[in-house]
């Protein structure tokens, strides 16, 4: 408000001095108007953002010319940011939340929870359009458009974005980070962290903090992809190869890698980089293609459930450290 006070002081000086010219008055009026637009209007808009108009129950919303999402806000006061939860292939956005319990993360951290809907037909439901097929919606563009809509309607302009994804949602999250590196502050990808087949020409000095969680015995997205693998075509590299490619992209120093056994059944691999606060992989030595610690009932063909870690609690702590 210093500029506003300066404008007022100029007006007071004009009143104490000789009668000002029309030109001088015109300049003062323009100065005051510009200050009000730059500062007063911004403060007025901010004062209207209370979070009270955000949905307190899951609410679906269709965005003009873009797509559909489900959103929710369960905290008090103004939001601190946005949490995206990108659903797995073949399940709905609400089913995804049943898997990840992302509402718990959002409520704890004061985030608006956003569950975007994929539209490309796939086995059992819809899937994210990655790798991109021109016959279907550009989902990278969809996320960017959705984020712009949230700026206008959710009191979150300039606030950090976080992302979680399971399986196909984790693959989509990997693609967003590669092609739009500044979109997220931090992400947690479970059962689908990958370095996309189609590399990005986007050059960035800043990437989000990245945490990947994967089971060594995952029967759907294998930890290691062998030459005679029966893996689906989109799962073209294993986790170790993907991690190596991400480390190259982020220009991690080889000597910066650290491995630690946080528990007997969990191996943690950390890489440090000037481009990203964290590039971390948790390898679980038990469990299948599941969200660790989830209460969701997974089909038997996805392998065994595991409670060796609570991925939801781990994600909450990871995001909290990223504020």
C-alpha cells in the first residue's frame, strides 16, 4: 500500500499549494486509479476468497470445452493449494479415491481435492490418453485447462499443486511432469512411475519433488521388464530403467545416490539434484499391483495386499515437507 499512500500525499500537497492545473489533477487521478487496480482490486478479490463456496461433498463438474472432474474441499478457511488424484485405468474417479484415500491427504493439508475424469475408452472403463493418440482428447492440455479453471473458481491462484496417481494414473502423472515440469510442487506415483516413451523437448531448470512407490513383485507393471515380457505395450521399461532416465533428465550426480533399508521389506533409493528437491523411490519387497495400506478390495489377479507402509500417510508427509 506504499504506492497508495504516496498518491494520497500528493493530493494533500496539491490542496495546500496553489490551485493545480487540469493536467496535474488528471495525472493524480490516473495514479490513484492504477494503484487501486494493482493493489486495492487484488486485496478485494482476495477478501472474497473464503473457501465457503467450495463443495463440502464430492461434486462433479463439467468444464466447457474441456472435460469433467469431481472435486471436494473438507478443510476450514482458505485453501492452501490443490491436490490432483489421477485415477487408474478402468476405474472411476471416485473409485480411485477409495483406493488412495486422497480425501484424507487433502483435509489434513488444507487442499482442494480434484479428481479429473479420463475419457478414452479402455478395458473396464476409461484410460488416460498416454501415449498420446490423436483420435482422442489431449489429456495434457486437459489438465492445463482444468488448472486454469481452478485459478478462477477455487481461490487457488498462485498456490501449489500436488499430485497422486495409482497405476495408469501414475503413468499420466509421469507424463504431466515430463511435459509440464512446473505444474506440480510434488507428486507421489504408486504402481506406475515411468519415464514416458515419447521424450519431451521441454527444457526446465525446475521439477517437482518426486516420490515413486513400487512393489518388486508387481504382476501388472513389472519392476523389471525382460526381453520376453508379456507386459502391456505402454509399460516399455521397468522401474530401474525409468529411474535412470529421470536421473539423467534432472542431471542428478551419480555420487549423490543413497540407498537405505528403512525396513526389512522396504528399500529406499534417493537421488539429489539441483532441479528437484527429491527424486525418491521406495521398493516394496512384498505386495502386488496395489496401493499399500489401502482398505480397498483389489482383484486377486493384481497380487497380494500389503500394509508394510501406508502410502497415503507417506504421501501426506512428503507433501507437507514440500510446502
